[in-house]
C-alpha cells in the first residue's frame, strides 16, 4: 500500500493559522478513489503548541516529527504559499541532510501553481513534482503510477529538463471530507477551537488554482454548499466554536451569504462567524448587512496582486485585475467587532482613509 504524507508547513506566524480544508479534501479524495494510506501532518499547529508550552526550539521538534513520518512514507506533499516556500525548502534541505534520502516530494497551492518553473528550479532537486490548480485528480494519478508525461496539470524534472504538462479543468471534489480528517481542519487559537474555512462559491476571483472555478462552456463550479455545511455540523462534534471564512470578497455575494446562514440555521449550527472584508468594498449599507447576517466581526485586508501578476495567478478583483498601485496600498489585517463602542467612528475613519488612498493612486 502506498503511504502518503500531506503536510501543512510551519509559517512562523503565531497570530493566525492557514486552512487545512484543502488538504483534508485531497486526503479524502485519495482515500475514496485509491488504495493509498493518507496522513495529514499540521506542522504549523504543532509548532504553535510547542512555542506556547515554552519549548526552547520548537522548529527542531517539528522537524524531527516530520522526518520520522517521511522516513515511513512513499510520497510527501506540501501545500505552499508564497511566504511558506522558503520555509519548505529549508525544511526539506534539513530533512535530506538528516535522512540522506527523501520520499518523492510534490507540492501544490498558490505559489507552485503560479510560479511553477521557478519552484522546481529553486528547489534544486528537493521538490520532484508540482501540481498545478486543483490537486485531487492529478495527485491521484501520480500516486497510482501513471506516467508523469500523461498527467495533466503537473510539472516535473526529467534529467536536466523541467517539463510542464498541459492544463485542463477539473471540477471540485463533490464528496464529503472523511471523518478522520475533519479534526485536522480545526485549530486552537486563543483558547477556542476555530476553523479557517474556504467557502469557495462566494469568491468572484475564480483563481485557476482554487476550488471555485469558471470553466469555459460550463460556467462557475464549486463545492456543494450543503456538503460544506454538513461538514461544519460534523466538526461541532470535535468542539468547533468559531469559523473564519477566509475566501476573498466573502460578502460580495449577498445571496450566497444568505444561503449559507439559512443552511446553518437548518442544521441548527450556532457558531461564531467572522470573515475578511476588502476595505474598498466598505459601505454603510454593507456593514449593516454583515451585522444582520450575524457575523461577530470581520478582518480588513487586501491581496497584493498587480496587473503583472494577475495574468499568472488568474486573480480578478470584482471582475477586473487589481490595479498596479495595489502593492503600494498596504493595509494591515485589522479586526473589528460590533460591540466596540467606537465601531461606527472607526468605520467612518477607515472609509475616509480608503477613499483618500484611492484618490491618491
């Protein structure tokens, strides 16, 4: 039986945690469609726990745990963002020095999907395969032994040559996340069990590496919202208390948000909800709607995607590529709650700031 380790890497960010939902989806797809034995290792969560406990060198402890599992695995797959790519390379380099030999390493996610060639070049042999876009089907084909040259949406090194196969569209996973992987989606933060959920069908960006896609001739495809809410209901059994919806422009689709809240009520789910909100979307009317939908608060932030990168990432902002000034208009992620006595004043001042910066650019 092929043994597969899926890894959420250390981010060194002790303030927030990424989502493991996509890893859980891939693990569930592999479990349901192959004979592979799959395990998820959340290095980021383990690092944070050790740091809170006062462990002197939590990185080394996490590294040893990873090496122990990789030494027993045939494949190791890493989810990768731009800011985690250097950490993954460091971790793989250290592991190779310690183990002498690594399992076949593949990676997917935002960074390798958009920077495919450089991911393989800069890894200098530490990464064997890049999975571009939705990872379920290509990963299953890799693990079941199909010839790499016949697998779409991947890149790999053969000899001294990097080969990037043609891309095709796959529809998102339409099954439920397996119970054994649900708990890996939950993360403990400030004493609460939270879920960083990507409720993909709200997003209007339609990134080609995401699970909300716009397929020519078909239209927008995404996971069934009923399935997503069923999974949230199952996660309550693991003590889930709080959901952060981290998909871009979560509130831009009012009908979608209303549908979500209706489903949550139908399943009798009473969990605190928060989400991101792009500052440029702020209006008094939207703020009132967000309150009415029962969100405990929201984060303000924005992606730093320019026109130059938009063609690579496939990202759009409300139907248009983000302007070239986006990188210069940096907003910290600010969190606002409605019971703050100065909430309305803060919103007014923030709205003024956003308008001023937009005018300046």
